[in-house]
């Protein structure tokens, strides 16, 4: 899941339990829709991406650079995870908001498309609740 700075979900994806998180980064970034801004043209990509040590791979860094996205990815064995902790809590909060949807606690659907649809509905409800408050 990709979120914006305040924790609103931008793009949502699901994967199998045995898939590493780094393999899901490229489809999630490609799935970000154009963002309407008040002035100027629509933004087609995020300006900056924060990620934890699970995404510390050279090919991901090169791919983000080629798309013009600045990245802040913690290095394995070099940096402590406390520096990125100030940004990570927004993702954790969004994941807890998704956990509040009973249907998403366990996967009961046989087809992945159905589970993805319920996850998308839950993300839309999160955005709606933030808009109305």
C-alpha cells in the first residue's frame, strides 16, 4: 500500500503471503493515479518516497531515479530504523484503519480479485471518513 503524507491510501495491492515486499513496489508506484493540483498540470508521480530496509535494493533505487522520484530508503546494516520511524507510523496507522474492517481480518474469498475489491472499498471508506471530518 502506498499512502500520502497524512496516511490516506493512494494505491492498494495484494499479494501472496510468500512474496517479498520489494517485488510489489514497482506495480504499486505504477498504479498511482494522476493527482490533481490546484495550480498547474496534474502530478503523474510522487515527489518523494520513504521506505524501510525491506526495499534496500540497487535495482529499486535505479528504477525510482529513472522515474524522477526522490527516495529515502534505509540502508541494511548501516542505518537504524528509528530515523524512518517518524514517517512509518502513518503507514502503520493506515494499516490499523484497514484492520478495522472486519471483512479484511482473514481472507475468506477464494478469488484474489474479490479480496482486492474489498480492500479498495475499505480504502475508499478511509478517504471518505477523512474528508467528512
